[in-house]
DNA sequence: ATGAAAGCGCTAACAA
DNA sequence: TTGTTAGCGCTTTCAT
């Protein structure tokens, strides 16, 4: 690393104290609204603060106070509309409560996750919302056991004292698959999420349950797994469509992969829903502007975000609460892509 | 705020020193790879570190070292695909260089922006990438003048010593509008971005230039402004379409508003491109899966992200560089939504 | 090659 | 009501 200059340091509490003619302790008291300060002194200090444009040095504050009013969010993919909406909701809630929210993007990379985890820890955050890269990130369990309030979103965690908010993935996936079965499909393909995530497993499970209960249990060649990114959806769909006996319908485990699958289908000049029906997981505000309007299993995104915030807030205030898991229902948004005859008008 | 327990504090450098039988200075040296340490001592220290699971306290480190290897990103809307992709790129570059990247979401709210700005400052970040809420955020100029390396993305800033990366908005908007004119449209509507952002003004300007140069200069009732969010695009489109003399074509200034406009058009049962043609700003990977495939002015998103990172890195290493502004070209992706007869196949 | 010690800017316990 | 002072955990001279 090459040389680096410090940017001019701001004024310190000492300078404020000097200018106001008081001790630094008094300045500190004024700034943290302690009761026992005379109005006169308070005013002098405030004036000095304004005059110098003083702002407390948060790093120093944190070193002493060990309480940061800082909330961390660690997400696997900030470009995922589901995740970034959840993040925005969490931020909104905590900001309104006077917290500052720091976010980071692991890109589903375990090394990055570890790095951000320890960076958040040493920033002395008061709480963490995370979508872990897998269900057994020891560091998360460890931190939660050490007493750091943590809420896990979108997937379950096996270890640690963490709160969890997620959708009812099995039911959602089952509903999607049953819907396709009801429409007469027999060869229903599934583009699944990573099996090291409970969401991937649960959505797959819902699909399998539905198929099993039907007269046409899923054959393995109908199932491809991706990594929740667009490209993997594109690739999986391409392979599925080019197989000898392609599926007549597709259930895709998340938003980005569905978008990829859509592109793949369009590239092959195949028509939806006539040649192939498709149902995605995760609704998007513009799902009905897709070609054709996309049938999806809608997760209650905002609700998940707000619940995550609420759970975390509760644990911050009361660290000894028993760990809770909240499961939020999903809703099947029937639009044209599944080929249902009379799709209800849907938002 | 209610009571809050500290989560068990990790081991400190003192404990490591004690266990290794050396001074804390030596531990510090080992950890920062100083040359003059005997291999024997180094090994002892490393062992102690491992044994205690010691991790340096970054807050304390920062208080002394005044160099954090921390990069901040402040964005107006993390749910915007353009912005979050840029953010992901910046993160990627800096993480690879050993920096930790902290992001925050202002939701285009000036108060939040100010808060995050001073929070980033007092975290002693080494550099900042920001999409400011307006071109005259004094605090940004101030920080840059104080010596904090700052790169502004997507919009220009009038004050401060900052680097800037943005698209050639005027040219992009002009190209989009001219394309529609060439297709024979005369009443071309524009859903613009906020005029307090240079991107909003420049895209409007490109549209106006093109119209002016045509035989059908834009009438004011053809222009509505939104706030770059989906709802505003929906509302603007709805109003435009319900006017007495609705436009036959629409040029929309960003991705989210275009998606909103699309929804509005679909809700009114109007057909694209027969009844109305539409061109959006910002391409999206799934633009061709929209109904119909969407013609857009594609910004070089990744390129913008990487350039922003490069500019910032350069300034961190060499703070006295003169401020630079880099303008990146756009590309018109012709698809079906504009009604062009033979849209080229496009990715 | 190693250690002692001086702070970084702040908070809070203790004195006055 | 206000001031003095002891650290928080670490880096970095300055000695040795």
C-alpha cells in the first residue's frame, strides 16, 4: 500500500472544553444530556461546539462506551430484490429508532462472510441481521452465544441462540406445484436453490411432496439445482428444455433464477404457457409486466423485514429471551405464465 | 433504551502477551508483520494468539492508527438494480484489495444522508463512494476538502474536490428520443427524473434537444417528472395516458420508473408498441423478458462500478490528484417495445 | 530484537 | 454542579 495522508482531523473534546472554559467531563455531560449541568455552562459548551463544528469521535466513544447504536446487516446478495428490500425495511426501522445501520455484501462467499462477521463484531455492533451462507456458520453461532443479538433471515440455522424469520417455504412450493398439477401438468421440472440452504431444501421438499402425492412422482432428471443467481437459472432451464423429454411446466425456486429461466425460454423461441408453464418463487412489483405475466409464490417481503427488525430490537432490549423462529405465510399469485384459464386479477 | 448486557469480551493483546511471555509491543509487532522479530518469539506469539482465539479490537486499532482500510458506500436506493450493481462492483474491487466495505441506504433522504456521512467520517473510513441526494450536499464537499477521498457516482457535484463517474446522459437520452422520432412518432412523452439531480436534468435535456431538432418540439404537457421510484413512474404514465391527447411514445428516465410505467400501461389494457411505444433508461438483464421486450438505453453498469473503485483507489494512494470526471458512453438496446420493425437480436 | 510507556478521544467513577 | 483522573485496547516512538 502506498503512502496515505490523514485527512485533517476535526476538533476534539479538549478544544471544546478549552474554548468553553470548562473541563472535558462537563462537555461530555452536556453532550450526553446529563441532568446535573447548569444552564449557563450548558449554553457555553453548546456554543463552543457549534463554533468549532465539533463532532464526537465515534471510534473513541465506542472504545469506552461499548455500546454503539450500530446495527449490522450481512447479506449474501444485495442485487437480489428480495434481500435488498428486506435490508431496506430493517434499515428503516432501526434508523427511526436512532440506530445507524451498516450493510455488507458477502456475495455468498464464506470467506467474505467471515471477514464481515469479525469486522462487525469488532465494530461493537449492538445487533446483527444476517442471511448466512449456510446453516452452520460456526462464527454466527459463536457470536450469538457470546451474547450478540442476531436475527437470521430467509433460512434456518441449526446452532446458536438466534432468532429466525422466514417464509413457509414447503407450503409455498407445494402450493405452486399443486397448482401446476391441477392444470394438468405431469412432467413438472424444478430449478432448485442450493441444498446447503434450508430454503433450497424446503422449496425442493414442497415440490417433491406435491409430486409424490400426485400420480406422477418427480423423476430426478426433472430437477436441476442452481445457486439462486440468474445465470444458474438460465443454464438449468436451457438444459431442462433441451433434454429428450422436456418438462411441460417449471417451478423455479427464486426470483433471479426465474428471470434467468425466462430468458432461456425466450432464447429458445418456446412459448409460455403453451409449450411450457412456469411458476416462480418470490414476487416482484413488475412480475405482471413480464412476458407473460408471471405466476409466483409471493413472500411477504416487507413483513419479513419488519419482523426481523422487531425480533432483533426485542433481543437487544432483552438479551435473555428464548430464541424464536417466525414463519410467514406465502401467497400464490396466479398470472398468465402458468396457463391458468382465468387468472384472477392480481396486483 | 432499556438495559443491555455486554456480550462477553474477547481476549486482549495483554492476555496474549502474558501467555506468550512477551510485551504487548511485541505482540503488536508480530501481528503487523514487523521485520525485527525473532522467529522463536514470533512463533510463541502466534501460538498464544491461536490458543486464545485472539482477534485485535478494530475500534481500538482505529483509534490509534487512524487508518482503517474501511471504505464507505452511501447510496440513495439499494433496491435500485443499477445502484446495487454498482455497489456490488465497488465492494468486489476493494474487498480484493484487503478493504472492508460498509454500505448504507439513504432512501434519498437528506437527513439520513447527513447522518451516514458523519457516521462514516467518524468511523475514519479511508474513502467514500456516494450517490448524493443532490448536487450541493455541503457536507460532501466539506469532507472532500478536508481530504477524505470521495467518488461521486451517477450524478455530478458542483462543489468539493471529488471524482465523478457517470453516463453520458444527454447523449443517451437524445439517442432514445431520436430513435422514437425516426420511427415516426411525433407526440413523444417523457417521464423524467428529479430535476435537482444532474442525471434527471441531463436526460431531460437530451430528450428536449432531440425534440427541438425535430419538427415537433415537446409540449410541456408531454413531460412529467418522477422521483426515480416505481410508483412515480406508474403515476406519471397513468396521467400521461389519460390526457386528452396522449403520447404515442414514451421515454422514461430510469429503470424503476419504466417498470412502473409498464405496469400502468398494462393496467389500462393499452398495447405496446401498437398503441404506445416505450423506451427506458437503464438496461436490466431481464429486459428482454418483459412484455414486450424492452428497448432501453443501457448504462455500462459494471464499468461504472469498476471505474468508481479505480478512481477512489487512485485518490486514496495519491490524495493530491486533481479531481477527475469520467463520462461513460451508453448503448441503445433496440428491442420490441419501441416498435422498431427489425430489432436486432440483443443480449 | 525487545520492552516501557505515552497517548489516540472519549466516558464515568470519584472527589471536591 | 463541576473537575480530576483512570482507563478502553491498541500502535508506536524511544530506550535498551
